[in-house]
């Protein structure tokens, strides 16, 4: 394990110049070598080509060799199946997700329109990860009388039984799960399946974009979901379960099926934020998660820039994901640029950081930083008056406490894409299930 000061973090390629946001009624234009306008990104690492692919709304595919420099492949599904378009009354394709079975790449797209449950999840297939994909058949159809909405599919397999499932859903009745026929890729049984996460109708049931991944190191399935409004306070929450069908519980043992009266159900790992002198971001959500071939973890989501006059269109952020000793994920405050968790020594820790706590609230606002100082004498000072202590607890982890709150964090080098410079960061979780981020100059 390298020390932070010795980590060879190369300056990433500068992003392409950002085109103007689309005007009302226009469709986003996907520029070469740009992640601008990427919405609902699903990440996939292809063993055959060795490349990373992201599939987003509009059936737009991006590819990369390193998850840093991306180029646009283009639209990889021409249209949904005719049966689906007749059912929905349109040809929109939202939020695809991919799985490979044998030599067949299966892309599950959503065919829907805004604000209705008359929707369809359909299957498209290809012999290459980059497509093109041929639409095959509907997997699940819902109507405005259904208890849930057939969009936002994610495919996951039970590690013991090898049964394949599709988790899906948006607003209304929440998140549902059905079993798939692994041979055909279609639904094994009729019906909408079982409900595994929901929110009450009085807050519009604002819950969508499910994504499940299994972590073999802890023996849990992790359900990632997006709370709130897509256009304002989207945020990413997590629950986990020993069983693929649930129940999914958060850090404090609350079931993601319980009524959410205080907006605190679900362990929150990302929300709107802003560092000093940097771009403010809002609405991270509809994420996907990758455990790469070397057992390194990443979270990919769309997010919006907050410009006060207007809200920017969706763009994509890739973040390094790490895990607590108790098996909870947390992500880097910076966009991914090749970093890994590093061995920490005292000289790496000491300094003044911009400190950010990801505290759930309603509506979920943009979290701002305060000053946190790690001192040479192993004390900490928050906001100039709250004192506490810190210590190195393992090769890659630091614990610090103040005001009866304790946090364990990991340190990473990082690249600040807004200020365009190398920084030192930390990310971790506290004893109350609150994620924290920190950043200082390198």
C-alpha cells in the first residue's frame, strides 16, 4: 500500500468544452469525449474488450479504457419492441441496465413517459457490449392501475441459488423485484413481484433507481436507491440484507419498507454539496455500482450543477467507493482520477480540511463545508471552537471524535476537477450513520 505523498496520481485529461444546455423542446446533443447530458448511467466492465461502458437514458452508450476519459459510442438501441411502443404510446428509452449471459449481452431498457405508470421494461440483445442491440420482447408491462411502475431495471443474481432477478420501480408503490428466466432473459412468472422498498404517498413516494450488488467480504446484498426529486434534492440511500429479496435495513436498523416520516430512513452516501470556491452540485442519483476485476469498488451517478440562475443538465460523476470495517460503503468527495486508498502517516493527516457532513434533511439541501483541523498533538478543532482527538487506527484508517461523535475515515489522493489541482481527501462514516467528506490542498 502506497503512501499518499508517493502515490502517482496523474493529471486527468481535461474534459471537452461543455456545450450549452439544451433549450426548451430540444434533445441533448452528445459530444465526442464528453459525459455532459449523461443521465441514469449504468456501468459495465467488459472482459472481452477490456473496456468500460456506461449506458444511459436515450440508449446512449459511452466507452472508456480507464473510467476517466470517456467517448460517446452513440445510441445502441434504435427503438423499443413494437409491442412495447403500442402499450406506452411512444418510443422513449430510459435507464438501460446490462448483464451478460453466456455470449449474449442483454440490455434491459425502460419505455415510458413522464408521470405515468403505463410503462414497459423490455429486453434487447447483442453479441458485443458496444452494440448495436436488437429489441427482443417486453419483460414487464404496467398500467396506471398497477401498484408500481415498470422502469429503472437492474439485474442481479443470487450468489447461492444462481437465480436471476430484476429489481425495478419508481415512485407510487416503490421498488419491486421479479425473478427472470435465465434461459430467455424474460420474466419467469406473471405479475409485478414483491415489494422490497417504499416511501409513503404523502411525500409522493419519492424513491426510484434501484441497484443491487453483493459484497462477498461481508456477505450482504446492498440496495442503492434514489430519494427525493430528480430536479432538486435527489440523494442516494443504502440498505443491506443477507437475502437478495430482503428485508433491506439501513445503518440504524430501519427497514426500507417502513414508513419514512422523518426522511432519515436509508443510509445516505451522496447528496447535493459544495466545497469552498468550487462548483456547487445538486441531485446526485440513479446510480450504478461496479466491483471491478481487482475487487475495487466504484459508484457512478448522474448529478447537476447548481448555477443559481438555472439548473444544469445531467452529467456523470464516477467516484471511488470504500467500505467501513462493519461493511458500509462510502465514496470519495472527488471525481475518480485513478486514486486508491493509501497508507496514512501522521504527516499525511495533519492539516486544515474543508469538512462536510452528509446529514439527511427535508428537502435535501446542498451541504456546505466547515473548517476541521487535525493537529500535530492529535487533537482536532472544528469551526474554531469544538475540540476533540484523532488517532491512526490502522494502515489506512483514522478515527476522530468530538462532541460525542466518532468517525472512522480513509484517506485518498484526489484530483479537484473544479479547481484543477491535486488534493488530499478523506471519506468515512460516523457512529450515527452519517457519511463525512474532507479535502485539503496536497
